[in-house]
C-alpha cells in the first residue's frame, strides 16, 4: 500500500515496503485502483476517479483498524 502526498503541485509517494519517499514520476510500476479521503471513496477507471460512495465515520475507523492490523 502507498500513500500519496501532494505538496506544491508535486506528488510524493510513501510506500510501506520502502523507507524512501519518492516523487510519483519515479514510481513507474504503481497501478492505482482505489482512492479515498475522509468523505468519499473512489475507483480509478480509465485514468479518472469515479466516485463510489460517501464514507461514514464508522467505516473510516474500521478501515483504519484493518490497516493497523496488517
């Protein structure tokens, strides 16, 4: 799993398998499938975000717990 961080129009990638933070353009092998923020989740289809559904706070907590277990 990776975390993307946008800073001054630059996208940085933090990968759970590496200690390095790299610009997105250096990570050619990444395949984006899902994206989410605190309000909605998205599926990535044809290089665009498709809104899937609103996320309830309870779901965010459940997702966080699942990620912490791994």
